[in-house]
C-alpha cells in the first residue's frame, strides 16, 4: 500500500451539501444527501478520505451497545480540510489549520471548562460529545466519518498527518492507536519487563508493537484465534498463547479482550509491583474477583483506560511514523470500498482483517 501524502483541497467539492450514511436502527443504514451547515467560528469542515470500521460501531448496529439513533457512525477517520470557519483553528500541537491538510481528530469533544477538563481528564468531560456518536437531530448531525464530509466543531482536538503516513495507517490512529498510547502511559517502564497482552485485535496488536518498541524483555500475546496469534508475532510478540493459563508470570498486563475470565486469570500472573491496565471491558461481562491481600502483598496496581487525551493523537501519529518500516501496519487494514458499502461492512459477519475501510472518492 503506497503512502498518500498531503494534497491540495478539491475545488470541485460542493460545500452546500454532502452524502452521509445514516443509521436508523438495526441494519437500516441508508445514504442520504443533506445540507452542510454553515461553519461557525473555529469550526473545520473535512472531506473524508478514509474511514475504518471500529468494532464498537458493529456493536452499536447489532444492539450490543447503546447510542443515539438515528446518527452517522464512524470515529476512525482521516480527512482533508476543505474549509475553516471565521477566526480559523489550530491543531493540538499549535499549528494553524488550513485547507489541504490531512488531519485526524479525537473521538471526544470536551467542554474544556468543567472540573474534569481542568484536571486534565477531558475524555471524561461531564458534558462530553463524541465523534460518530451524536444524534442526527442534534446540533452536530455531521459528527461521523461514514460520510463525504465531517464537521468538526470549535474545540475539537485535531492533529495534522505527516506525508510519511498512508491514510490506512492514519485513520485507526484516531481511536485504536491513540487509545493504546493512553494505555502505555498508564503502564510505564515497559523496558526490560515481561509484558502480556490479552486480545490481539487492532488495539492488542498495536499494544504488542508498542511493548516491543519500548524494549520489553518479553511480549506474550494471548488470543484464541490462530491467525491473530500469527499477526502478533509479526508485530513483535516473542510468545503467543491461546489462553491465559499458558502464560507465565508477568510485570505488565494489558487487557483488550473484554473477557472477565481472561482478566481473572491474568491478574493471577502479576508478579511483585505488577501493573494491570484494563481497556477492553467496554461491555458488561461477569464480575472479577480482586483479592485485596494479593494486591497489598504484591504491591500491585490495577487501572482502567477509556478513550484518551488530545496529546495521545500526536503521540499515535509519531509512533506510527517511527515504526512504519518495522511493523506491517498496512496489513491490518483492508483495501477501501465505496461509502455505499458501509452497511454491509457493519452488518455482515466479521472477517479476519482487523479493520475494514471505506472511502468517499
């Protein structure tokens, strides 16, 4: 897959209307032509170049996850700026945004003023809004990436994508890669330590690569699927196991499977001063027993991560640039299909590729 560098804005774009895939419940996903709202100060209008299909959207369509309906889904997107509102806008690194730049943006749009935002935990803003999660009849209908255009309101964290990264690498950075950067931040000092990654989907494979790049003494990937275990080897795993009981003691446990059984078994493998970071349990599952004596005597830490902070967007892009020649990132994203096919990608049984993708070209 070739790199897709920054391109000039298209002068043929109609900025008064756009094409969107509106999810109206169940498997009812239909393309509609709708007006593009006028841009307010600080708003940014982006033309979607590539959007990847995150598993959470499949959970939404299947009924496993609740979100406003109807809505435009999609939150792993790379796009090209076509217009900025009055007063302009800036990226999270302070750069001025302009037409023609390739960008990714955060899943979360925080208020910036509540106590949590002021404490630096904007992902848990008390009035947070989310890209690809807003109701169609809200004041942000064009929030999702399964559309020709996406409107990014004032205050949305945005990061500029460098020329070295293909669209297929940049799009997942807006969710999967950035989330892993937040997980890694909560599990410091991986160099020279034994790391176990539970779940070798998109996030787990990214975490395997991050642990290997950080200099972990060993990286064990646990997943019941043989094809995922083989992928994990290609992303730096020194060992692969189908189940947790096969894994030995570890210093760092990174949990992405969402399985309470795997987590319960994983917690028992933590050695003294071990750290467990949970990021996969985003849907209800069975309770997990935590033995206080083991935590106390083992000096253990158990933390959770949900979403990420704006800085993790730029960290994700930097990590991908640094490792693009070391790991086969391009193999994680299937060749894009037209926007018209998004319904089948969301409702058909999943395949073996961690991410499927669409384009509006």
